[in-house]
C-alpha cells in the first residue's frame, strides 16, 4: 500500500533538517508481505516498511524502517537505516545506521553514523576527499628568543 500521509501508523518521522528551507513530502511503502522490485525515482523522501529490490534514486531522504528490507543500488541525499540494506549506497549528505540497522555492501558518503549494536559489513568510502589545510605562508618564528648559556 502506498501512503502519502506521515500520520499513518508505523511511520517514522525523520528529524528536521536545518539544511532544507522547504518542507518535504514523505512517501511510505508499507506492507507485511509486500515485495516490490524495479527501478524507482522518488523526488522527495521515502520510508520503506516492506521488501524492495532493484534501483532507487531518492531526491531527499531514504528511511528504511524496522520492517524494511532493501536489496538495491541507491542514490540519495540522506539515509537512515533501521532495518536491512544490501547493495551499493551513495549518499551526498549523511548515512545513519541505527542500533537495529543491518547493512551489507558498500557505502559512499561524506558523513556516516553507526550506532552501537548496528551491523555494517562491507566497504565504506568518502564521497569527496576532505580539503587539506593550507600550509602556513611563512615559517613560524618565536616572538621572544632567549639565549641559554651553560
């Protein structure tokens, strides 16, 4: 069943993100025995509480709920994993694997949070290399030099 309302039972409300200026919609896919496979492109956020396979491109936030099982290659901004994920995940924002989350595969992101109790088995890589600090323009010279004689 596809739901557009964030007020339905078992829907996790993602934490507000100060980086966004406009409210986002949350599409939820819920079903105890629901299995979906294919190529999906979602412009907003999505919460998954069933089994999904294939490819996902999510415009904002992917939430894999406690009952969610995702076997897919995913491109998203942010991801929060309460359930199971297997595949290649690329997130330009951050990835959070909660204490109940289980991940197998690869993750490319600039920010990764792994809670105590979570399982992460695979490769993790930075999406972008951090910018190295520039070397000082001139060598350091002390303000006061004192001579010590023996």
